[in-house]
């Protein structure tokens, strides 16, 4: 996933301004209500890391995590060098 600080998202047809900085993320974190967090790998390396380091359930290409474990998992991903959005 790529995000541009000028406000034009990935796949946007907007003309980016000079000096626009884009960021590429390895992991997307989605909150589903108060009971679930979806950790969605955006590349194969993250997917492999999650499968090796967790024993959770997968739904729609995302690891389903209870909110109380999400921060620890996100910290682990960042410590492993992955960028999280």
C-alpha cells in the first residue's frame, strides 16, 4: 500500500506536487468494532513472518487478533523491520 503525503492515494490520477513523499507499508491494521483487529500483510515477507510467529485464525487474507494482543504484535512487526499503517 502506498500513501502520499500530498493527499493523493495509491492509484490516484491526481498530479503529485513537487517534493511529494510517498510511503510504502508492509502491514495494514484494521479495527473491526471493539472485539477484533485484522492484521493484513501487504507482502509475502510479512505473511511468512506472521505464520511463523503466531498461531491465530485467518479471515479474508488477514490475521484476526484480539485487541489486547494487537499492540504487542504490531511492536513485534516493527521490531522485525516492517512498516505498519
